C-alpha cells in the first residue's frame, strides 16, 4: 500500500499556544480515515497544521515520501492536496458558478469548465443553483459547494474539517456518501468529524484524539463496536 501521508511526532498550535503534542499517524492510498474526539481535543488543529494554516512547531509531515513540514498552503495545493474548512468555506456574495471558478483561477477556460462540469455531476443539487448567490444556499448546499470548489484543483488527497457540522441528518448522510464516493476517482480522504458513527461507518480506519494526542487507533469497524470507546467517544450519533 502506497503511503500518502506520514506524520511523526508532530507538534503545533496557534502562535505560542501549543495544541498538538507528538502526533503520529498515517494515511494510505485510497483510504478514508476519520479523526474523532471531544471538542477542543485538537483534531481540527491537526489537519490545519498539516495544511499549513495552524503553526507548525516540529516533527515530520511527509506527503508521498516528500518532506512537506511547514510548507505553505499554495505549495501543498500544487502537489495535489486540498482542504475544506468547517466555516467560511464559500464566498457568499458570489454565485455558485463564480465560487467554482475561484477554485481554478489559474486554469485555462476549457480545463476549468470541464472540472466544473465534473463537480456538478457529483453534486447535482447545485446544477440548478449555478447562477444563485452562495448566500442563498442551505447549509448542506454550501458544504457541497465548498467540497466542489476544492475538487476543481484536481486533488488526490482531500482534508475535510467537520463537513457535516450543523447539517440536517439527511444532508449529513449525503455529504458523507459523496465524500466516500470520491475514492472511486482516486482521491484519498482524511476527515475530522463530530458525527463519529456516521463517518466511521464509511471509513477504513480511525484515530481518536484527546488533549492534543492520539489515544487510540484501529480499524473503523473495531472502533465502532468497542463498548469502551463507544461509551466515551461515540455517544449516541455524534460527539
């Protein structure tokens, strides 16, 4: 199995406020990997540090056997990594089409239009809204737009920060199903998610974080069925 991401002893945070304490994790080609844990445990900081948004302190971040520790976000995008933040992930004053165009503003017109068409095929709910302002979209539609825009750069590795947060159960299911289907296009997925049960049900493996550290890892099916883990981390349908 080809290793896409290898993180060793990663430390990071925001400015001088350290959040991550020696994170070790990996993601292999074609995998869907979910990071779960209680609010404030550092799971969003983890992928923000990987993607060059939070402050990288030390440790190793290797992407396809290349050391990308501390790289800028634009460098990572140019090497096939895309990131979808939880909030502020669309331009509300622009139309759906304009948002998608923003995802590929360095592409030639033909390539950009082809990728926009492919994104609309994946999220057909957006096709009838292409001329509507993003501000008029529902929460679920906004999340679909944010993911679609990330796909315009043609990534092979996608990082998502709580993509189902504050969505209806129906949209939560749709979003996770669509993310899972990205693997058919050769996209490897690392997701941070509060709806642990839903995301793990589609995942190959999972990591559990607490207090800025990885406290458990294993096959997603084992995490879902472990009664001790369920009591502390999975709750009912989310945590």
